[in-house]
C-alpha cells in the first residue's frame, strides 16, 4: 500500500485557499519545532507529511485537553499583574 503525503500548501490556510488546518504556514512550522506536530519527511527540498501520521495526530489531539489547568492560568495572570505593577 502506498503512503499518501501532504504538502504544506494542503495543510495550512492562506487568504486565497483553505487548508486542512485554519492556521498560517508559519504556525505549522512552529508546532513542528515545539514537538507538538509530526515532523515532515524530506524529499530533496520538498517537505511533506504522511497523511496517516496526520490522521493519528488529529485523533490524539481530539482527546487531549486544550485548556490549561486553572493552577497554571492563575500563576501566569498573577505574574503578569506583578510585572505590570513594578513597571
């Protein structure tokens, strides 16, 4: 069975064309660098993602909580207020 590969222009959205994800191409690369998105395969100068790996990533992301725990949110907002007060 042949693997299907998806190029960046099919993944990310632009003004003129919707993609698989409603994000800018640079966001895809930011996710890859952060380790939260599958790494692409390189074919010379071309980068492409295996569609089955993207499907697996989407399934895993669907069950992953997207909201930070309240303890983390509280710490961040307190730190922001303190930094603002001392500035």
